[in-house]
């Protein structure tokens, strides 16, 4: 199993992205991930999921948890420490679909 940093190195660059906005199925803005130190990895992951799936559905969330690798287990043990991973757990557990908007 690859580590998070090894997998990140294979994903498309996030350099052109300033933030990612996350919307509920009804269109309400429910979160954002700014491209700044500490969240750049999440920007890369969510951008990758958007490019591959077009939204964050159960399949995309499972893929995201796989990409987050060792941080996924840490997030399970420490809810709230990794909110962008927690959001993927919520998608799976609650059968949600989230819409993504990439802001360059």
C-alpha cells in the first residue's frame, strides 16, 4: 500500500487552484478547501476525485479514503482531526452526493 505522500506525487498538480467549494445536492455551500499549507494534499485529492467522478459520491469517497491512506485510519480514531476525510466518511455513511466547484 502506498503512503499518502507517494500517492499525492502521482496526482495532477493543484498549483492553479485557489480553493475548492463543496455543495450539498440541493446546491447549498457546505464547505471549502483553500489551497494553503496544511490543506494542499486535500485540494489535490478532491480535485482528482472531481476529475475522475465529476462529484463526490460513494464510489468517489471510497477512492478518496484509499488515497488518504494512513490518514484514513487516523481520522477514524480521531474524528474532527481531518475534516476533509470525515466528509468522505459522511458521504459513505449517509449516502450523500456532493457537488464540487474548482476555483482557479
